[in-house]
C-alpha cells in the first residue's frame, strides 16, 4: 500500500464522492480512481461501493479507513513535531476536555499556551470519556483530560491521574427541598445527570443511595453539562456537579444541597496514546492545563 492510496481513500470518505475528493486533492478523477483501484487490488477485497449518491465503505473499507486516518494523522504530527523542534510556530493541537474544565481552567491555560505558541491551530473538543475515546483511537485528538469512569483500558491508553474533585448535589435557589433536605425527598425528584448516555447509574452513585438507606431515583434525565445546569435552574430537578463549578457564571442560581448524601468524587485523568510522544505544542498545552488544574485547587 502506498501513502497516496491511503490519502485517496480518506479523501473520498471525507468528501463523500470521488469527484469531490479529486477536486479537494487537486487530482483528476481518473488519477484518484486509479489509486483506489490499485489499493483494492493490493488489499484483495472490495473497499468501496459506488452508488449514485456517492460511495459507501464496505466492512473491510471501514477497518482500513480507520487505520489510514491514523497513519495520516501521525504523518501530520511527525511534520508538526519536526517544525516545532526547529522552533517554528506551526501545526495543530486537538484536545478533548470534560465540560467542567472548559468552564473553569481552559481560559487560563490557553492564555499561558498562546504566549508561547500564538500561531498553532488549537481545537478543543468538549466531551465525556466515552465521547473522546474514538478520537484518541484514530489520532484526531492528541490527548484528553476527562473524568475517570472506569471505561479506559490501561493497555490501550497512557493514563496520568491528576487530582480528585469533590462533587455536590445541587438544586435551584429557593427550591422547597432546601428547607429540610432528606434523602427520601431528594430521590423523589427528577435527577438530571451529565454523563454517559446509558441506562441506569454507575456503581458509585448507586452506593451513595444505598448508604443513605434509599432506593435509586426512578426519573433520570441524561444530558450535556450545560443543558443539565439549565434544566436544574428552571425546574425542581436535582443534579450532581463538581464543586469548583459552584460560583461560576454558568452555574448562577444553583446552590448546594446541605449534606445529606455525598456524591462520589470526580477523578481527573489525562489520556494519550501509549508509545506515541506528543508534539512539543501538545505537550506544552497538557502542561498548561495540568498547572491550571493544580493552581485552581489552591485557591
């Protein structure tokens, strides 16, 4: 397999058709089609199904496309690494962040980063661990700092545990439950939880209810962090929130429920591909974010 053949495959998938891929790659359709034909001959299996509306990957094509994307991303990172090692301010960095970090330390970390790398293209992907894992696998995300949910295999990623953050139960200001909060009153409410969009609760949250001597709530809504804060602010629902978020502009009118149940701590972990070094710019951004996280804990 040749590099230009893998580039052709990725371009066709990204652009949706051979014609669009040829135009984006500054090639003729005939040249691009030849590259794809030779790639299929080398693979010994069909990779693409040509349809009137474009092309669709076969199962083998999907598998090769995932690896081809990773190869091309690593080639681009290798070029970035060499340029940055020569002192050039070029290239790109993509980081995945748990939502609460975007609302607390991202701004400060970016200011530090920009003083050293003002021209690096920066992309920030908001997401929980299950959302950023595909990007870490295919190389489109250089590293991620997320909450450790136990979904990450230590054999698949390098994981650096950064710190634990205490979490709080929160409701809107003036909520009736604040006058005399009891576990039984809280579980009768709707619970709005940011987190993996899966059924049920994780073991640590279930243990919180067990310790309080109550059953888990029957009404649970899963959503992104910003949506959770909006729903709690505008309803009688209850949610779980990292304590550093309280007092932020985005969490206005949300207040902590006096402790009658203690949610599990949130443990932050930095994930990256094992045995693949970060570029100088990505490594510096990871340091800026880590320093900002530790600095916020001392305030």
